[in-house]
């Protein structure tokens, strides 16, 4: 009886191996017909032809073969059974409030240019210097396990394990954000996620909020355009968006926007292509990244910064700190910093992806960072949500550990690692506890910016007329908008179209004509149904 159960996990493979030519042939075509992600278990067995060891409970008790079956036994005396069932009951942590669906990769960053003129950050200084990184790619509103192909922004977070602590750059695949007042992030998140009654994604909520907060128009146009569905995480750029203050060894300030440019080229999917692919594989992005890395086709991004001097920003006719605004051509110069390469798949996604905690406030000397209100609120919000998700000792979890750490923080829910052993636990002290350093070139004053509440539709208009490269792309944008509008009550349809007319007459006309036609066709087909029923907006 016991032996039958053991063979259930290993027996199938063992049979394949020993059953002669017919099965060897089968295994040959199997390798050639499957992708690395599909073959993962098979590859594991190839690397480990024998079981990797004896089975124990989580406290190390060796499991006897008769304890792997509980029928007709004294079940609660069975340590193996109790240990495994209790563990299963507790093995979820809360998914991220946003960016829950994602995947991670490991790699390194290599400096390719001398940027010491702008920043003294050690990680970016010294051509050829390599720094290990972890990256996490994500969608925004999808739940963990959701659809990679939904029309949403995509994220790329990079944690650099530098000699001066962790530097986290959190990026989106578009260069602007949808809002500049962090209070509205709460409402943007609620409208993007599930409706409280139906528990469904709700296009009405999305367009209602968009039309009531017109500063969202610019970012939303990016989302409705081809940029809304890249053809996988490898085929997109990634932008940290905010304007960061940086400083050099002399304490001189510069203002920069960090941009990762894909070496794979930007590619995107149309709504129809995305619907088709998601019917077959909702994990299309995750699989694509995993397979590329497994097949040594390592994805690469060039990290650049767009730079302005202090004098530059004093002489602009727009606000360079506004994250709903693109920096205007001709007002900045672009400097290359280095290359980001992902060359390793994590051997355990929970350990690396689910437990990772990126914090925009994780910065290094030489990068004091942005000072707009959205960034200031993010310095708090990410840590707060991660304390909820992973606990107060999130930075003592392996994937988040900096190379060097000596802090006065003690205790709390595990992991605590060595908990600073017997070192003094208060500051200041006279007994050789850790001491702060002196940064002579740290700029003495910080800027304080006044942020305007006014909404300037010029940004959206520029996007429609100049960022979109041709009328076909504009037509796809209009088509995507109409699909969303069809899910909305007429007063919201009118509100969006009115706003679109203000952005650009052609955009307003396109969308209203297409909407009119779509409604008409729909009415003709079925007079009772005004709305096209479908699962999600693409
Ligand atoms: C007020 C503005 C914002 C707030 C309050 C906010 C909040 C959050 C929260 C709570 C998470 C989940 C973090 C976790 O559980 O570990 C998150 C994730 C993320 N956010 Fe934001 N966010 C804001 C704006 C932005 C902006 C402007 C960007 C891009 C520049 C951005 C990029 C990301 C990325 C890439 C992730 C995924 C991190 C990961 O992979 O773990 N967010 N955000
Ligand atoms: C088939 O798989 C084998 C074993 O992995 C490999 O050596 C061979 O190159 C593959 N052939 C083709 C045509 O991909
Ligand atoms: C937009 O939709 C119309 C109507 O379905 C279609 O004829 C047209 O080809 C679409 N435009 C693009 C660029 O796909
Ligand atoms: C922004 C962008 O790269 N758009 C491209 C998306 O893909 C279509 C079809 O492949 C191209 O025509 C667009 O230029």
C-alpha cells in the first residue's frame, strides 16, 4: 500500500526512463516540443535523477512511509499529517493592493558611462562596475493570477543591491502618471479595481472618475493607445516618471528623469490580438519572460537619464516636477548611465517575487530624490502596505536585505536574523553602537515646489497629435475608447466626448462618430440590448 503512494510522484518518470526505445523517443520530442516553463518539473528531475533527500516534517522529524496515509489511522497523532495540513491553512500572504499580478527576474546593472558630473551615487560611478539586481514586472489592477493581457499600465521595479544600501527604482511602461494629487490615488485604485457589489472590473467607475478628474486624461490616452498592451514585458520601456534631484561630489544639484529603454524594441498588441492570446494563456507575459531567460535570450534595458540643471528649471514655461506632464523636447539633454540585464530566473517565485518589497524611498547618497507630493506620499505608503503584507521585519527577508545593515531596530515578528545580537539598542550611546556618517557634499537646502491645481489639456493634445505617430494608431485609440464607452451610461459618454473635443476636435469627432455607429449597429442587431456584454475592456 505505502509503496504505491510513493511511486505516484516519482513512478511515472521512472517508467519513462526504463521502458525502452519507444519512450526515449517520446522524451526526445517532448523536449523539442515544449518551452522551458512547461518542462520545469522535467528539467528538475534531469538535474536531480535521485530524490533530493529523505522527507521530514517542518521540525525535521523523519517521515515514515506509513504516515503518508491516514485512512483508518489515529489521524491527529500523525505528525506529518498535522504539520502539512496546518501549513496549507496559512500559506497565503495578502496580495499587493495594486500590482498583485507579476513575476520576477534576477540580474545585474553595469555602468557604461561617466555620469560623475551629475551624481556621486556609487552604483552609477565607475565604468564597468556591476551591481546585482532583482526586478519585478507587474500589471496594475489585476489580482494575483489575473490576466497579463488586460489593457493597463505595466510596472517594472528594480532593486539595486548597492554598497550604499538598496536603491529601488519603480517604473511604469509610460512616461507620465494619471494624477498629481496623491489623495486621488486612493480613488483611482478603487475605480480601477473591482466594484463592491458585483466584484467585477467596472468600466463605468473608470470613465466616471476619468471625466470628473480631467488631469487623468493625458495618462489615460497612453493607456487607450497601443502602449496599453505591450507584447510582453520584454518589449516595453520603463519610466520612473518623477523628477529626481541628484547631486555630485561638489554638492551641485541636477534634476533628472530615469528611463529604461528596451533593447528588444517596443512592440504592442491590438485589442483583438490580446483577447485572442488571453483565451489561450493569461500568463503570456510571465511565460514569455521566463522562457526568454531560460533560453539565455537575456532581456536588456539601457538606463538613461534626462537631465536639467538648476538654471534650466528656473527658465521653463511648464512645471518639470508635474508627473502628469512630459518634459518638452529641447529643454533637457539625455545621458546614458548603463545596462540592466536579467540573466537568471528565480528558483522560487514566492521567495523572490511575492516577498519582494520595493520602496521608492529607498535611495542612496547622491540621489536625494523627488519632492513632489505624490513621491512624498509614496515614501510612506509602500512601507505601510508592506508592513501589512510582510511584517515589520520585511527588510530582513532575504530578497530585501541590503549588503550592509547596522540598525537600532530590534525584535518584532520573524525573521529577525541575528537581531544585532548584543550591540547597544539605543542611540546615541557611549558604548560603541553604530554611528552616522558625515556627507560633506550633501546639498544644504532643499527645494519646496508649489504645485498647481490647474488642468492643462495641452499635454493630452500633444500626445494625440505628436506622440501617436500616425492616423492608424489614432484610429486604434478611438476604437479602444469606444469599447469602454459602450459600457457606460449616456451622460458619461457625453462627458468624455465633450472633454475629447476640448483636447482635439478630430479626437472628439472620431470617437463620437464611432460610438454613434456602434450604438446604431448594436440597436439594429438587438433592440433590447444597448450594451455589448463581455467580460472585460480591452
Ligand atoms: C500616490 C501615488 C501612488 C501610491 C499611493 C502607490 C501605491 C502603491 C502600492 C500600495 C503598491 C503595492 C506595494 C506592495 O505591496 O509592495 C504599489 C506598487 C507599485 N507601484 Fe505604486 N503607487 C503610486 C504611484 C505610482 C507611480 C507614480 C509609479 C511609477 C512611477 C508606481 C509604480 C509602482 C510599481 C511598479 C509597483 C509594483 C511594485 C512591485 O513590483 O512590488 N506607483 N504602489
Ligand atoms: C531537441 O532536443 C535536444 C535535447 O534537448 C537538443 O539537443 C536538440 O538540439 C533539439 N532539436 C531541435 C531541432 O530543437
Ligand atoms: C476600428 O474599428 C473599425 C470598426 O470596427 C474598423 O473598421 C477599423 O479597421 C478599426 N481601426 C483599426 C486601426 O483597427
Ligand atoms: C507605439 C508603438 O510601438 N506602436 C506600434 C504597435 O504595433 C503596431 C503594429 O505592430 C505598430 O504599427 C505601432 O507603430
